[in-house]
C-alpha cells in the first residue's frame, strides 16, 4: 500500500511537470528546445550541451548548424557548461510608429520569444520572426562586468557565398567596396575582417543578412572566418590612453585586455539574422527597428527629416550669367545655395569644412563665410543650416551644442570617428543625447552602420558608413547595387546622390568641381527613391540643377520618409525596382548593375487604389544611354490600378516615376 501511494505521488509530480511545461516553462531535464516563427516556417533549435548551441531551419532546410554563443567575462565564461534553471515563452505582437519612418509609418513587430535562464544569474533571449531570428545575452549581477570577449560562432551546412565589406583592421570609415567570398575561403586574418552587415547567399533559395541592434556601452561586432566554413566574432579592445593624431582624430596608445567594462545588470546587443526566401524581403525588412530600444525623447515634433543642398561634392562652384560673384566657400555662394534650396522647397543646406576659422575651433566663424548672416538669411528663406564638425572638436567642446543652437543652427554633421570600440559607441550616444537636449539633428559621417541608436534618439537622422558618391570614380553601380540589400537594409544611409553629369565607367574621368557619377541620369534620379536616409543630400551644383529643371523638379518632390514600401523586382547584385507611398502619391525607382544587355521588366500597378485614374511622370534611360549616360526620356501617361507598365534599364541604368 505504501509503495502504491508513492507511485501515485510520483505520477502526480510528473503530471504537474508536464502541465508546467505546457504553460510556458520547460522541464529542467530537457536538452533540445525549439522556438518557431509565428507562421511556422522558421525554426530555431537550441541545444544545451557543453555550450549553448543552436541551429536554424527554414521549411526543413538547414541554414545554420552547430552555432554557439558565449560571453567571456574576466573570471568566468557564460555559456560554458551551462546549467539551465528555467524557460519562459511569450509572444510579442505590437505596432511600432517610428518617428522617422524610412520604410513604413506603421511596423508590425510580431515574434515568438524564448527566454532561457541559467545558473550564475544570466539569461539568453531568442526571438523568432517570420523573416528571421535574433538572440541576446542578459545579465543580472550587482557588480560591474569586465567583458573579455564574446563568441558569436556560426557554421554552414554547405559552402555559401558571403558578400562582405572588408578592411585591414578595426580602424575604418566603413567605406570599403564589397567583396564576394566563398565561406570556405573566408579566413581569420585581421586584414580580412568584415564589418556588419554581412549577406550570405546559400546558393539555394535563401539569403541571410547578419547585423546587430540595441548597441549601447559595447563595441561593434566584426566577423572573421573560422577556417572551416563558418564565421566568428571579434571586437576592438577598449581604449585606455590616447595621443594626438592631428586635428581630426586621436591615436590609441594603450588598449585594455577587455572589450567592455559595463554594468553587471543589463541587456547586451541583439545578434540578428534576417532570413529570406525572396530577395525582395531584404529591402522590406525592419529588423533593426524591431530590436531597437524605445524612443527616449518625449518631444519629437521638432525633428524634421528632409533634403539638403550640399556644397562639398561640387566644390562650391556655381557659375553662369546669374552668378555675379567669385564662387567659393564664402557668403555670396552660400546665399546662392540658400536661394536654390528655397526655390525648390529644400529644407536644409549643409555647410561643410571651411565655415569656421579652424577645425579645432567651432566658436569662431570664418569672416569670409559669416555663418551668422547665412543663418539669418536662411531663416528668412525658410532654409535651415546644418554645420560640419569633426568628432574631436565636438568632444573637446561639448558645450558647442548649446552654442550652435543659440545661433539658430538646425543640426550637425559630425565626421571622422572611424572607430567602433566601446568608448566610441558611447560617444555616439552622448552626442545623440546632448543634441536632442538642444533640438539638433545629427548626421554621423566616418561612422559605423546604424544599430538602433537612431530609434532611441530619432534626432540621429542618418549615418554615412557607406562607399557613397563622394568616392567619385570609386563609386559605381556594380558596388552600389548591393547597398539596398545590405547597408541600407539595416538603417539610414547618407550616400549623397544627385549627380547631373553622368558617365559610363569607361568614359569616367571627372573630378571636382565638375564632378560626375558613374551611371545614367535616370539611375541618379532613381537613387532618391531607392536609397533611404532621413537627411538626403542633393550633391551637385545648383547651376546644373537649374539647367535640368525637369529632373530637379522630380528629385526635390521625392520624400525622405514613407508610409509604405513595396519591392516590385529585386535580385541581389543585379537590380532593384521599388514602389514607395507617401500620402496618396506613389514613387517608383529602379536601378541596375553593369549588365551587358538592357534589362526589361513588366510590373503591375496593383498597389494603386481602384476606380481612380492617375497621372504618371516617368524618367527612363534614353536610346543612347548605354554609351552616352546623359541620355534620358521624360514621359507623361495616364495609369490605373492593375495595369502593367514596362520598365527598361540599360547597363548602369535606372528608371524613376511619380504617380499622383
């Protein structure tokens, strides 16, 4: 009888454990734990062994296998011989309204959450979305943590093709061209380090985009090869001492043996994978936003995204019968730029290097420029002024935010950071906070990629960190065609488009002041629709914009924020055609690479409202654009929902339209 009672009791305990598991917490004896995307197509399987391993499947196709994660502290390794103490599951299904909506004014954030708690007061949180997966470490400790390193190790079941931006070390402006390397040949030498984002072509149906979000008080992650068809993380060390290195930077003369010294109670950056079965999904993804911290600003009404006229690329060189002054970095020239911006409703001008007497002194304007008069004149014309400064002069003069705010400046373009260690990541956040306090926009140049700060502080309106048009002949469509799928897929990108002198690559030779771009005129116009930035430059000379009135009228009506984005055609490395809506207007932009033959697409206008006739104004490559890139045709037509239009693009060509 006693044995029988014991058996019943045992059964009751086992039953209770099963119920507990069903309600959301796993049995402590389980070793394999699954979490699936809401639509059930993506499955992430976690295996608790000597380390925390995971694999990722898409519709039973194994995409990542035997991956593992660890956080290496000064006296222990979290994730080594892990002891699972509990599991909790939940669902997130919410709508996000970004202050600066680069793709959508409403973003649905829907995912299944798996929280695994471990002995030693740490957790790992996994999230499974319909378009990818993510994870992060969470620690709950009283004392400060010294992080020696973090192991992000991923392995592939077969050879993939990796699209990478590689550089010879941690000091980089993130402007290198893309390389395309089989994963079995991606080695671990420092000269081959890759910055995020990284795009993997599985050579089957799927693509995998790797990046990070909620980056705070921690260095950026770089990737290198494992030597056996995989990738692993590496991080810049925390700097301890600096030395002089000119007026734009500081030289690190002493590094710590750790990558971060940080709070023991915190969440760490998200490591995420956007996983797609159609290349279009890469452009439509919003993973950085969905994993970013919440907006920290109570008042955001003053944050005004928009276009800007920029003098540096064209070397401040307007000319012609209406330019009755010596052009250059002077008062008359800047007033000319303001007049141009005012005429076309462009809300800002950028004043690059030269407005101050010295790059070390942000308080003394160059008398030839007279920035105070320019600000006054701009206000009269409803055009705001954004000033360029080096990061070092800002760091040495942190009260400059209040100073320029009092002058009437609308924002700062801050340049040459060229680092992404913990100290520099914290610098970005300090700048964002101080700028917001003074209601100033920030455009980071010489910068790493967006990683969530722009959503916590939406006054961070854009980042460079791209091989953009300032690289002149080093910027060409065969490289830029990857940007919508990679760099721009993780956040805003200050590429500085808008060239009015267009050339095919074999003809290219121009430099400033008569700067030209590689690609057709229609290609340049389409960039304003395809590329995303809360602050979008018009890089060319007002003189040329005046002489190309129809192109300029189109460019200056393209919004910098959008209510809806629909990718119509896309193939990584080859072409993109995207439709974007703002209010009741639709814009279409298409670009292609240096393909030998003209590309032709038939796309449906099924995204238009039914029962309404629309006017479409389009700009397409002219019959001779494959040789003479300046050739384009403007057309007007009437269109309706469901009709199909033909889009043709020559090599390095484009297509742009507005439908209203």
